[in-house]
């Protein structure tokens, strides 16, 4: 959503007073703004607008250099037009659409209307990608060879079901345990449960029963191992 028309405070009747729940929504979206910008690189601007003050609606922005905006910048004319027909919108995601900045650079944008728990509009989240940026700049944001190096080599699997997640994690942990020569056969189940606990797999519903079945032990045995894992981690029971 490009910025070109400033709105004077108080001139738009959709300004709202945010309550604690509304503010909590914006607080939760802070990480979304940063995450999307991190995923798509420096040529992707992500903006969070609040309707509490349309003349200073930008409350969070990443890569603001794309449009030159910053926190405290106003709502745009396009956003104001969306608000006028908010009650009749078929969906709250508007895009993709294209626009041009004053300097001629072209943007591809998506705008999302944010509503509170009562369905009342309280803001916008907007994503603006600078299509005029050189292709090499885009690649720097996606390829390991360009831009800043990844913080860690992370192996992530994308299971289709919770059972897949639990079984895949169990398989990985058991493989790791089996390579540890210092672990005796009688300790393998305990060490396996400890490994699963450290990976947070027991926060998944049904994990205890499935792990017990796969290991050939009772669920109470798994519970006991989890309690020992908590003690070892210095956590309260």
C-alpha cells in the first residue's frame, strides 16, 4: 500500500479507540511483521496500521525504506477507500494489486484488514514488494550465498498428521540414542524419552500413549521418565 495522501487527524469517522484486547492483537502481530520481512528480504516492506489515529496510523514497519515511511506515518488514500466499504467486503484480504511510487518504482502489494473480536475494523497489515529492485537483490534474501548467513543449519520436517510428527521425531531420537555407545540397552528407553521431552514432543496431544506403544512400555513408565526429565532440567513437577 503506497503512501501518497495524508489524512488530517479527526477527518475520518472510522477512527477507533482501542481497548486492551485490541491492543493485544497488534502486539501479537508485531512478530508477524518482522517474520514476513525476514522471509522475503529487504525489498519487502511490511506495515502495521492502527485506526486509532489515522494521521499517524503506522505503529510497526519493517523495511520502511521501500516507501520511505516510518512509525507515525499516516494512513493511505487506498486504505481509507477500503474502510468506507469494510462492511460489504467479501474478504478482508485485498490483493495482489500493483501501484507505482512517485519515483516510478513499481510495487506489488497485498492489504489485509484487521478486525477485533467483535468484527470491527481496527487496522491494516500491508505487504509491499518493490518489483523495481534488481533480481540479484531479491536472490540475496533467499539464497545462503547472499546476504547474511543463516544463524544455524536447521532440519525441519513437515508432517501431514500429528502421528507423523510424533513417529518421525521418535525415529530421529532413537537413531541418535542408538549411536551413543555409553547408553546401555536398559537405559535406552529412558534416554529416548528424555530426548523427546527436550524436543517438546510431549506437548502434542496423544504423544505419551503413542510413544509408550512404540517403545513397548506402559504409559506410566513414560510418565515416570518425563518426571525424571523435568528434575534433570531443573523444572518443577
